[in-house]
């Protein structure tokens, strides 16, 4: 365990979304029918809960979202005889860890068909490609870790669905970040960062046959890939021979279930990511002041910004106040903080060590205070 004081709420190097849940290791109902006292459907309760949350026909779970795309394409290649993937040039992404979308598609043995340009893709571009590649599918990929602005245009899911139906092909949406929260919660908390961010539910409603997203980003749970949508396609994915090699452990399904229950019971603030993000500026300022009063070493409180992180919402900067320690005075501070029983990970800015409390739990404040007072 480490304490995240970087201010990046979904820090990829620190495990992205944080959790308060604790899996006991006791026996858990992964695949047992309690009513019939016999083997049941794997993750049946989680599937039912997730379908209610997403308003989807069916859903399945794998170990990360890269697996979601790979398995979906492999299964559809085998079962539907699909040999090409049509995608806008503006959506051919690379994310952390040198994950490149074209390389994943290449590994499936399917042909990548690029349409449009980096900044503009029109309906006619998809139609031309579909005429030339009748045994294909349309893949739309959410640009989560970068943005395009200016002279740009893309085709919406609604319009893509009309085109896909016209050519009798499937529409797959790699949504990546995976926003599922009720917009009423965002309005109540005065959170406007996601006004233009499409949710999983909206993508399915607009016509995506399959939507896939990460469990440890905006969903706020554990590392996993969640594939939702058409029951027919999900069944094919589950029956694909390699599916078993990517499926989730009981620990992962437990965490996903508990997070899903929090959404369904409207307890979103019990999900750490949404708790961190919905903390008001006044609440955070009071917390920073309280910590500051108990620190004996020289420091200052300055204005700065927190980030969403996790390759999500790259343009969003969350105004915040932080504790700043001059690294010239306490040059060995970071080394000492990293060697604590529970290491504290701050960020650096212009030779200063920054402690952003928005990304850490309130109950960790005394530990942070004690650690800083030993420097």
C-alpha cells in the first residue's frame, strides 16, 4: 500500500481507482446455484446487477480492457466470419505501456481499414469502406487520453448505427474510461467535467452492439475489462476458447459486485473516486488548513490543480489548494517518504514537493502529518 498525494485521482502507476473494500478470502459464490444446490452460471448475480445498471442485454468480464477488444474481435472473426475492422484515423490510439490499437488488431489476424483523416471523418468515409469490405465491422474508439480541437469532425454513435444497419454490420464501441454514473448525481455535486463525455448507457441506447470499458477508471473499481451489449455477441465471446484464459478471479468479481451495488443503491459517494472528485473546494481547503496547522516544518499553501488521470479527461484541471515543501531545503524528503512503512507519493513542481490531499483518504491525514514532522 502507498498513500497517493499526487493529486491524480486515477494514477496508473498507483493502481488507478482506489477501494475501501476488503475481500476476506473466504469461500464465495462464483458459480453456484443456491436454490438448486448445484453448479450455476458463473458470476450470475454480478451479471444481473450490471445489466440493471447498464440497461444491457448481457455482460461479461475479463482482466483488462485490452483483453475486451482482443477477445471480442477474435470471437467475431471466428463466429461471424468477419475479416476487417473499419476505424477512423482520428481514433487509432496509443495508451500507456506502449499499447497500440493497430497492433492488437493485427494480432487477431483481421485487416485494419482506416477511414477519414486525423481531424475529420465523414459518414461517406465509412460507407465507402463498407462497400469495399462487406465482411467487416465498425469500431469506434473513445479518445480518452488526448483531445482534438479546432477544425474537427467525427461521426456519432447514432449516425454510425444507421450506417451499420444499412450495410448489415456490427458496431463496436471501445469506450475505455467507462462513465456509468447517474447524471443527476453529477448535477447535484456541481460536477460539469463530464457533460460531453458519453456514458456506457448512452452508447448502448444510441445503438452500439457492444460497449467495452475499464473497471478501474471512471467506473471506480478494480482492474478489469467489462463487455456489455448484445446477448448474442456476449454469448459468442464467453464460448470462445480463449475467454477462460482472460476471465476474472473471485477477488475481481467481488470488487466489481460491491461497486455495482453502490451505484444501484445511489451511494456513489462511497466509491473513493467519486468521493474524491465531489469533495468541495471549501471542504478541501479546511482539510488542508487543518493539516497545515499540525506540520512543524517550513511549508506553504498554494493554488494548484488536481487531475482525473488514468488516461481519462486529459483537458480537465480541478482547482485545488495544496501543501508545498521546498525541495532545496528538504532535498532528501522524497527519498525518506518512499521508505516509510506506508510510502507517501507526492508530486514535484518547480523544485517543490507538492502534497495534494484530494487523492488521499481523510483518515490518512495524521499519518501524513507525522511523516512530514519527521523530515
